[in-house]
C-alpha cells in the first residue's frame, strides 16, 4: 500500500485521510487502490457505522489527480494514465454506490479528483476555506470523475459556466449549488470530527450543532447572466453571446475562455448535455473514461500541462487553436465508445 493515504478504523468510523500535503493531496494510482481496499473491507463490517474522508494536514483537501505524471504517461502512449483513470473511476463509483453513510470534509482546495471523491458522499461539509473547481479545460482535459453528472445537474446553466471557465467556488457557493450539504466554520471542523468519531450514529445531530451562519454566495448574483449567456450547448454561441453583451463581467469571462482549450470546451458542453440524460452512474463513467482515453491521446493535454504546470508560461498553443477550427467530426471521434476490451468497468458487485 502507500503512506500517501491513511486508512484505519477509529472507534466505529472508517477513516480515509489523504496524506500528500506537498502535492495538495493530489491522487495517485496507489492512493486510489488503497482507498478501494479500505472501503471494500468496511462495506460489510458490522463494526463500522460510517466512513469519514478528510486530509491529514496542509491547506488542500485534494487538488485533483497527479497531472504531471498523467501528462508524462500521455506523452509516451498513455498506458499508465488510462490505468489511473480506470482505478480512480472505480473508486468514484464505489463511493457513489456505497451502502454506509459517508462524509467528506471539503475543507480547503477541492478540485478535479477531489470533487470525484467528495461529491458521491452522502454528507459533504464545506467551510470558509473551501475552494472548489473543475479546471480541466485549462489543461486540455475534460470534467471527468463524474463531473458530467454533477455539473449537468447544477441549477440553470451554472454547471456549464463552472465546467467551461474553471470558476472557483467558495463554501457558501458550494452550499447554494448543492455541491455541499453543511456549512461549518473551519475553526469548528476538528471539534465536529471529534463529535462524530465519538458517536457516528449521531452524526446528524453533531452536524446540526456545528453548522455556522452562511455568508452570501456571490455566484447567485450572477445567475441571470450565467443562464442567459451560457444558454447554448454550442460553444461558438456562448463566445458570441459574451462578446455581444460587452459588459465588464461578460468580457472578463470571455477572456478567461480564450485561455482554455477550444477542443475540450466543446467536449465539456456535449458531455454535460449527454450526462443530463443518463441516470446510471456506471454508464456515465464509461462515457467519461472513453473521453479521457481519447483526449489524452491528443496534443492539447500534454501542451496544457506544459504551459500551466511544467514551464508555467501560461501560454498554451492549442491545436486546433480556435472553436471554429474544431470540427464536429473531431468531437464525434472523441465521443466514440472504446472497444469492449478497453472500456471502463466498475468493480465486481459494486
């Protein structure tokens, strides 16, 4: 196993503690495997009443997957990257279908893979330190780990806005958009954890006692603009609507989108439209895995990671470079199912 994630039983609570503070607890293949093993062991253990997921130390809950390692794999055929995604999605699905109550403490940075392990949980605690985002279009990737499901079910067109722009949401915004279930002051988090650990069957009462007054959620002030300007499932229409609006917020948002991969922005819009019609989470993840497998084989992912994470010049050279240059045939190819021998599969009996 790995010391990058700590799995143990404390009292009657199964604990999963992410433990890569220098990497903001970004997930590795080994971490996903360790979490699957622990969850599988506790699933039928009468001595475990609840599973708690948090981070051991540092300012992040989970910043995502180990993107640099994934890009290195993608540059040489992508076998390790595909294996990671396959294992990660199995973890996401296991959490989504888990029979016991699960609670995630989204206290700090919660991005990408962190979304994937927190959103399936029945209880999702957000705080004044929460910073939630799905920033994949900025590195030429797609909103995976179940992002298609979660974003497509957000109010109005907020999911499309968050998925395309990578907008960062605070704890109050997460609560307003149903990404979180309880808002707790960060100073009270450890006290809440101790109360739950002391009596996990009374977790609901502990949560009710711990919730804090909720500050305003700024994104709600922009709902009308978001719903109007992001109304279309055609990316070129969104770009045109923002340009035509001409307001300060619209132009700033347009500038943000101009830094994203046009190809993956188009993929995300179609993904959310497709995912909105899919009820079975396994079917959703099968589609997302095929998308990820296709996208990492294209140049934008390696280039995006180079520009934002490796060289940090923030000047990615996207290929194709514009929304108009991304053909419908290219998007159709990215959405093509994988052969059955290469397709994603959930854990047996999950």
